[in-house]
């Protein structure tokens, strides 16, 4: 986490043009401290790094929707899912999309969640996950005339992302997840670029795209930045991680009791 | 044969319209709607007044229009509206005339009433509608300024499936 913060700071300083920082889901829960804090440590860390949006993944929903709503309140960035809705009236539970305005340009970010946990959600939270392609078709149609660049933040998986790009015209970029793939170069389906990079926070994806005045892509480049120790630890993030680790110390394995001969035995 | 004045009420204007059925014009007949002669008369009167009001309103508008730069155009409205009024009056009145075979008695011819007196002109401030000046007319409208669109250099930094990992190398 501390290296990621360093890399992001460097990219913001060295990078040209507009920089967006996005997460395609399954971010909040997994490791001991994040599980015990039900994602609290991740939200605070992502706030500090300046994330612009997070698409909810199926693992993010494991702690339940009440926890998600609490973490959403704490986050300085929106939680997105266009197809996560309440049972019965199909109302979105978090924001379906967000429009970001940067330097005179507008970016629509639409979130999609993999519908594998639908049955669990319906039982525990009275929520469900709609067909992401149908939902995306509806929202892309709504957003396309409002924004310069339309990005789908997808937790569907790479093959599903390709199918989405083929089925729904008008998506410029799909930032994907769930398949945990390291991609040397983006997939192209029609005019849609598809990327995702790795897992467990060991890589930072970087996609650079240049659009002309008519919002047509002129060039693009993608890279998976391995967060090796060459980046060094960001001190602010190190302190944040230590604070949370102290709150929820990792249990140490108890020493295996050994049988010692009792006196007199 | 002309009818002078309106039936019954105080005469306001001379409506020179012949009360004869105009064959081939598809106005509905009112004979079945008004079964009483008095009501029929009232209806005829009301229709005639409506036509007169229309013509008078046009005339007033035309008088106001003469004071503005569109006076000539509006002036023509006086003649046009008069002709239209007469035509409409004829059509309405003919539409209200009893059909042959109706039980209603034929319309009676009313004695000539007082003719329309010209309405006193009212003074309107001359500055109410100022004619556009030549300089005003020649001034081009400023075009709305649309900022030119530029290209976009976009860098998306992204992560996925971090799985709550806070120290992946630890």
C-alpha cells in the first residue's frame, strides 16, 4: 500500500494531461486487518491516495450492504454499481455512475458488478444484481451525449468485458477486474479499449490515451507497473497502515505445547 | 337584404350582411338547437356581436399599429379584417338561418338603427414602440462564443482485485 501511494504520487507529478485513479472492485476485504476493519483501512487508504471511484466487486459485498453503506459514507470517492439494485423496485443501492469534470473535459464512469453473488444478496440483503449488459446499454445511452469519454469500471471479468464491448457501442474504455490478468497491451473490441492489471495490490495499471478534438482516440499505451521496493514507502501511508495494524493485530500462532515429564511420573 | 344593428340589444355597428342561405357551405344549422324563436334571435345576436368585436379589435390594433414601424402592415389589417369580418358574419348568420321546412318563423327585417359612430381615438405614447434605427438594424448580433474543443491527454491509473491487501510484500 505504501509503495502504491508512492507510485501514484510520482505519476501525478510526472504524468501529462488528466489523471484519473480508479479501482475495478474486490478492493475492500481479504487480508486480516481489512477483514477485521470491514474495509475501513482500505477506504481510509484510498481516500489518502485520491481515488476517483471504486466499482463494487462481489467480494466487497461479502460484509453486507449495511457495511457498504457505512464505508461509502466514509469514502471521499463514490462507490459505483449500476446493476446492484433492491429487490422489487430495481432501485440502485449505490450510485450507478459518476461524471467527473477535469480541465474542461467530462468523464463518465459507470460501475458494474459481477452477478455471481446474486442469490446470497437476495437472501441476506434484499438486493439483487441485474444483467450487466442490459443495464450498461441503458446507462451508456444516457451518458454518451453528456460526456467526452465514457469509462466502464467493470468487475465482470475479461471475457465478459469483451462481450460487453461487442454488445454495447459507445464505451471508450473498460477498466476491468475479477480475472486477475496481467495484460501487456489492451484488448481492443471495436473502438473500446479493455485493460486490467494483476491482483493483491502488487501492480498499478497505467493506461494513456490521447483523444483529438472530436473525441476520437489518436494513440494509446498501457503498462502494468510492478510495485517493487524501488518505489520506496510513502511515509504517510506507512503510518496509516501501522495505525490500523495496531488496532487489529494479526494473531500469532501459539507455541505448540510440548509434553514434559512430570516429576514423579 | 341588409340587417342594420343587432337584434334586440343596443346596436353597436352596422353589419351589412344578407340573411340568405348560402347553399353549399357546410355550417351547421342551429334550428334544432334553439327550439324557441327568442333563443334563436339571441343566438343570432350573439354571433353578430362576436363578428363585430373581432372587426373592432382588429381596427383598434391597426390604429395602435400605425404608431409603430409596422403601421403600414397593420393598416392593411383594417381592410382585411373588415372584409373577413363581413365574410364571417355572413357565414355565421347564414348558418343560423332557419332551414326550409323548419317550424321557426322567418327572420324579420329590423328597421334601420343608428349607424356606427367612429370610436374616439386614444392617445398612445409615441415611445411605446420605437421604430428600429438604421444603426440598430445594421448592428450584427454577437455570435455566442463557443470555446474551441481541444484534444484530451488522459492517464488512467487503475487497480483491481487488491483484496484488502495492505502490505503485499510484507
